[in-house]
C-alpha cells in the first residue's frame, strides 16, 4: 500500500531502537548481576564491581587463598561464615523472579518454549538464561503483540535500575586496600604516608575513585577529573589507574 510507505520507516526505526535498548538492558543485567552476587557476603568487598575488581583483584585472591588454606588446615568446624546481606539477596530474588516472569510472558506471546521456573528463590544462576531467552524472542513477541515490547521495555529498565542502584549503594564509600600512587597516603594526620585514602564514590550515577587526601595533587597528565577539590578517576580510567597503583614506589 502506498499510504503506508511514508509512515512505516519511521515506526520501524523507533521500533528497532526500542528493541535494541531493551535488549541492551537485558544484557546489562545478565552481565552485572554476578557483581551483586559477590557482594552478598560482607568481607568480599574488594571484589566488588567488574571495574575495580581488577584494582584489588590480585590482593583479594591472595588473601582468599591464604584464608582458604587456613580454613582447611585449622579449626574448620569453628569457622563461621559472615551473615548474608538480606537486602542484596532480596534484590537478586526480585531480579530472578522478574526475569523468569518476563521470559515466560515473551515466550508465550512469541509461541516459543517457556523455560522451567527457577528451582528455588535463590537459583540466581538461572537469571542469565531467562534474560537471554527474553532477548532472543522479544522481536517475535513484539510482532505478535506490540504491547509485549512496552512490557519488556518497562520491566527491563526497572530491573536494570534496581540492580545499578544496589551496586552503587554498596560500592559507594568503599575504601580501597591500596595506597594512592600520587600522594603515597601522606596526609596532614599521617605525614609519614601509607594511609588508605582511595575511596569509591558515586557521582552523577557514575562510579569514581577519589583520593580523599587534602594533600593529594597529581599532575594534570595523571588526573583529569576533580570531585569537590579532590582528584578522581572515572571507571574508564581504572585499568590505567590499576597499573599506576601496582608500580613500585
Ligand atoms: Zn592521593
């Protein structure tokens, strides 16, 4: 039909964009939920998020290996696990339930097989499968029923927001177990240095590492971002920062 020719391409472009954004949200959740899962145990703080996991990863792995050796050899029965963080578990369970239900609705609409429900409310490993299944059949479901895309877009966006909020809340304020390469941790209170001054902060919804030391003054080549008068490094620079922190002083 000629009358459709002028309208259709616009609808298709908007449609494709919404489809793409929704798939990106689903993938983001699939990629990031393990970060939150790792946070469920207090004491695993140094393995926080993907970004600065690398920053302290080696030290954390070493500490863990030492702890595991110790657990195996001494007093295994007396070892008590840290309490579970209930809020983190609730968020993960919400996401699990939301992902299962969304995948079920999309598959049913698209005429695709519906995946089995999670074995328990804590079967977090199943999250990825539901999200991938939902993404795979989203276009077909949206073809059958345009409201399926509205539903998926709203649900994915809200799950993503919930996950990011939980990750940011926990990461915010976390102090890195390493000494700043630019001030050596020499603060007004501890002029000899060695203080742990690097802190993760959430600034305008982005994670940054800030040196809290008032005396820290890296050159403009070493730091291009300042947060309330303190040098800061956004997530994109953490790989680089990690290398600087690992250099011998
Ligand atoms: Zn510093």
